[in-house]
């Protein structure tokens, strides 16, 4: 009986094949579109959820007003991270990062540009990076060290067991690998395969020491249930000062203030 039902169904479909094709094709397109929309919505709703403490992570954004027009951007002063940590209650951890750097890495006959960042050690803990080798607490114990992704470790050594091995960076210095992290998913705000101590970048860019040096990014982790509105106000007041002769000197805030803006 089942066989008869199948035969009857196919006969009807073939008899009205034009109409049947339109219906089946339309149904298939509808299901495919619904599935793609679902995947897109899921991707958006879980953006940056890879970081376990995302609800307490913030990126500092600089808001500066000129001729009545306010411009907002991510560039922040070099001393801001330390200043916030010392002077503003509710701040648990701060970290400075570069914008993303392509450095030339070399090992034997391999010479490849890789995307990464110079970051403070606090960045490793704040964002809960998943170490498969080494750990966040000791990764940047020395200056010329590297944390690399599993993908990058396999590219150069065909293994993730690479702690203590070295890579030449920029045809200049040998960096020791002290940590390996899991590859990041696509739906996060960062794109890097290596991290190195921010101090290396700071040593080569002394201009970062001034409060007018809007050239890096600053991230903060706040305490649970911290008053973000209060932190915003205190951040703006903190940035109403600049270091001059070792003393803080009040400057006009009408041309610039900083606010903590939720990013994660």
C-alpha cells in the first residue's frame, strides 16, 4: 500500500510538474533563507560571548568636541590605564593594546607576516583566553616572550607543544614562546595569532608617556555591579589633567573627555 501511495504522489507531481517545481523550489528557498537568518541571528547574539566575563569588560572611547561637533574614537592616552586603576574605584583590571600589528616571523626557511598585538599582561586574564600550553599568570614574565595561537604553533612547528621554542621577529629579536591559546572564533572583536608584552612597544615609543598621546586602545574590567556611570564621570575628570613637570595640571575639558563605552 505504501508503494502505491508513493507512485500516486510521483504521478501527480509529474502531471503538474511546473506547478510542483515552483512549490518545491519555493519551499526549499524558504527553508534555506530561514536557516541562514537563524545562523546570522545566533552569531550576532553570541558576539564576544567567547570571553567568559564579557559583561564586565569595557573599551574606553575618546569623545572630543570641536566647533560644536563631537567625534568619538578608540584612541586613548598612554597613562590612562594605570591612572584609572589607581584612582577610580570599581576598576578591577586595565590593559593597553596596540591596534593590531603585522610582524615578520622567521624560522629556518619560513618567513611569514602574522597578525597580532602588543598587550599588557592583564589582557590575558581579562578576556579569559584559553591556554592549552602555559598560563596567563606567567606568560609575560620576561620581556621578549610570545603567546601564540594553536594555528600559528602548528604552522611553524607542526605541534602545539612549543613552550620554550623561539621565533625571530622582524629579523631582529628572538622571542621565546611561553603560551599557546586556542584559536579564536570568528564572532569576536579581535583578530590575532600572537600576543607580545606591551612593554616592548612602549620602550620603542616614548611618546606614550604623555597624556596627550592618543595612540593606543585601553580596556578595563570592572568589578561586578560596579557603577559604570560613576566610573564614566571619574574617567572624564581624570583625563582633565595632564602631566607637566611631574605635577598634574588642570586643562580645559571642553575639547575632550573620555567615557567608558560597553563594547563586549
